[in-house]
């Protein structure tokens, strides 16, 4: 079986060091052949993003161009319906056959997994790879805990041998960075340097993103 492919879904409004370090740590710890960034169009679990899909896509592309092993997959942006992860994974599964797929997410997302659309089917299509995030302990509610007890593994070989079905916690340094924090920083006229790639900061400045008041 060929090396697993990583998928990192997000609103990326804007993309930042927390996303990018997570992608790199997953790639290195699990030997992923690539990590595809999947900007979502209409996020099902949160408010409408501040910036238009074309800006979030442009920023993801700039970040991917600056990071070896990262690519951007636009499929969710091309849909007019909510970006349900299960739909995306099923589509990718049809394209990629039995190749292992690793859907990567932060601990905050994993803790509320049982609120995701058809969450019990996600592991039929992919492995779940979870990165630690400040403020979020691996303390799960009963439903998520039961899933973790049944599917959790620390063995990277199992991720390579099966197309889907395991949950792997990354061993990653926690970076206290969020898109909200960066939007606030820019709105307040402060410098977000080192929280995100310089090329993305330049793009935000050129396009005048995140300067308006919050509605
Ligand atoms: P916002 O502040 O707007 O809510 P965010 O910073 O959480 O955004 P998203 O685009 O919503 O960014 O996150 C996409 C994915 O990346 C999610 O699975 C999230 O848990 C994960 N993620 C975001 N920031 C970090 C971080 N600092 N460390 C680890 N994972 C992160």
C-alpha cells in the first residue's frame, strides 16, 4: 500500500502557524506523502467566515507554496452546499481506492466530533489524526471517549497498513495561535508577524483584510 495522504480541513481565515506546524508534524510523524489543505466553503460548525472564499483560498495557496509537501484541494470551495467532511472523504475514497487517508484536526475539533454530520462514519473512510492545542485536554465526553478507546492507536504502522479506522494523537508542541487572535491583532493595528507566513501577511495587507469592525 502506498504512503498515506493527509488532509487538513479548515476555514483558514487566515491560515496560520498552528495549522502549518500541525500539517508538518503529522507529515513527519506518520510518513505522509503529502498533506492537502482543504479550505471549506460554508463551515457547518461555526459562523460565516470574515473573508471571502477566494481570499481564504489565495492565502492557503501562498502558505502551501512556502511549505514543502503541502498542496491545496479546492473541492469544498467549489460546492454550494455545507462542507461536510464525510462527503469529502467519501469522494476522495472513490478517487484514491484503498490508499490510507489521514484526516487531521486539532483537539478542539476532536472533542466535539460527535456533533459532526454522520460522525460515526468518518472512520470508515479515513484515519483521524489529532493535534494538541492549548486549552484543550484529551478529556472526551462519553461518545467521543468510546470511539477513542475502540480506535485509538500509537502505532504508525497501523496507519500505513489500513486505509481507515484508527485514531492517532500527534506528539506536537502546542502553539497558542488562532485565526481569531490574528484577525483581532490586525483589527487593532498590531503586527501579526511570525504567527503566520510572511507571504500571507503581505496578502492580507494588500487586500485590506480584517480591518473592518466585527459585525
Ligand atoms: P478561528 O479562531 O477562526 O475559530 P482556528 O484558528 O481554530 O479558527 P480553523 O481554520 O477553524 O482555525 O482550524 C482548522 C483546523 O486546524 C481545526 O481542526 C483546528 O482544530 C486546527 N487548529 C487550528 N489552530 C490550531 C493550533 N494552534 N494548534 C493545533 N490545531 C489547530
